[in-house]
């Protein structure tokens, strides 16, 4: 995963615009406060499928990338299987970087 994306995730965390962990990510999507969901490539197939279906239903962009360690480290935690960005500006910036392959 690119350093710029990890840096943006870290900034979103510090500005309290990111939630992490399966429960909080699911809650943010269902409350429609999530603008982007990132699921670790190491997450279980069941977790990936659950978030794929949920994000499709609630029309939230979802990407599968990065390791659990990378996702956790950039937000100051141990390991994280999923994160949700709750700020539209951060989400747009991260999506741009993800789509251009940065």
C-alpha cells in the first residue's frame, strides 16, 4: 500500500474522521456516515464478502488493499481488518490515490 494513502489514513485518524475494526466500520456504513471503506487483503473471505455486500447496498465505495499490519500501524493500532473514512474530503483524496495506483 502506498505511503501517501497510509499518511492520509493517519491524518483522518488524528482528525477523528476514521473508525476502525469490523464492528465500528459496520456501524458507520449502516448509519450512512462512511464515505469509504478499506478492507485488508488479509481479512477473511467472509469479512470481505460481508463488507462487499453491505457497501454495495449502502452505496459506499469499498477497496480491498493493504495488510492488517499496515492498516493498523498507520492509525496507531495493532492490526485492523477494516477501516471506514467518515469525512468526504479525506475519502475523495484516498480514492483518487487508490484509483491512480499511487
